[in-house]
């Protein structure tokens, strides 16, 4: 029996695509060809995942947080592209609040014969496998449970940790030992305040630690503010790394301080401990750093689970209730463990 050509879809951010990595490896173990369909916000991570033979990028109007108007020609072009790929099976990976059905319809129009997804909504003839999950499964487990419905499982010896291909070299020379502080987040409600991050960098530098501040191309001003005036102990890499180069930086770090955003999962993929300033806008059981040493820091609030993109509560209490001293203590605990393993 000929192995199938399989499409795996994960249409949101880099962090979500990284969490799909174990499921994609499971599919790759039994497929002849794996195409990953991702959104533009997840395309950097898609390039780093083992098991991906081809990547298609499509900005999905039903997933993207800043959606464009639906364009008939662009939509039909995706259907034609999918049809040309001769896909035998498709697995639509989603989080609990997303629907797989718009994409399932397009896949049906493209002639895909077998489509599987987790769906709370009645799918009619759009899905061949309507999978159900119970409880707060982690996103990694959720995806693995879906691909298993079509018979795909991780190879013997693959424990299901996050992985990336060979990481890129950092863009500059870095000290032998350092801590990464990543102050930004794709969702504002998940970010600690810039002044808190700046105070953390100062406290770590005062304690004799080297600190590397990282951020994306649109976070250069934030990183400069957090890094503070030039000094020997602090390196500002804001806007200076690709995601692959950031993986290289994180792989060398003793630990990283970061919110619930892609670099937390990138750190997990390279085995670096995470001090997670985790805003409880979504359940930690679903998105906490996967299979890596980590500490979650936040304050219990009655509005947990709000899924807010910008915090509507004055003072952002779930994160601003965490002190700089608490973060420094967590860094010291995780960094000591990390440095002991390297020694």
C-alpha cells in the first residue's frame, strides 16, 4: 500500500506551529510527503520543524487576529493550489476556540478525500473524522491525539518533546553564561510591563549576570528601553535575530524570562529552562512550556480565562502582581540547575 501524501494545517502563530511539531513528526513517520499549511504569523517556525517537506502560507480570514476581507480570487487560488498538491489526507489542527470547518470546506473543494479535525460544531460532510477530546489537554497532546485517529504515531524513541532543525548561529559574539529576557508578546495582555522588564535587567546585571534582551523586528524600541543604557553586562539583540538565530541564542542561555509567547516554546524546543510570566488569559495546562524545566509566575485573579488581547482591568493585576524579586529568585533557581548540567 502506497504511503499517503498528507497536509497538516496550523494557521496561527509561530508558537502554535512549534507546538504542532510532535504531531507533524508522527505524520512524517508514516507519510510519503508532508505539507504544512500555516499562516504568515507561523511561517518562521514552519521552516524550523523536522518532518516538513513543503510549506504553504495562507492568511486565513477565520483565524488571523487582524483578518483581511474575504477575497474570492485569493480563496479559489488556495483551493487550486491544494488540488495541485494531490493531497490524500488532511489533518486540521486547531485550539479549542477555533473552528476547522472553513478550511475543511476548502479542502473538500480541492478534492481531498480524507479530512480529520477536532470539532465541537456539527461538520456535516466536511469531515471524515470528527475527533473529540476531553479536559484541558496540552496543545501538543491535543494535536497528537488527532493525528492518531488516522494511525499516525511517534516513532519508537521519540518522546514527543518539541524539536527544531539545527539552530542558526547567534548574530554576534555572546558571553559564555547569560540569561535571556524577552519582554514582548504577540498578545499585549500576555506581556509584563516594560518598566518591570527594565528593572529585572538592572537587577540581574547588578547581581553579576550577563543579560541578553531579545525581540522581534517591531520590538526594537521596547528592547532598547528594557536593555537601558549601553553597559558591558547587557546585550540588546532586539530586532536583530531571525527565529532560527533566536533559537541559537536560547540554546546557549542558562534560562529565559518570557511570557506565554513563541520564544517560550522555542526555548523548550532547544531544552532551555523557562521562567514563564504566564498571564492566565488562557489555561496554563494547554499552553505552558512543554517538557522543559520551567516556573509559572502569575497572580490568581477572578478574570482568569478571559482570552483578552489587551487587559481591560486597571493595573493588569495577574502579571503586575509579580515582583522583580520573585522573577530574580526563579531565574536563580533555574539557571543554577542549567549551569550545573553544563558544568
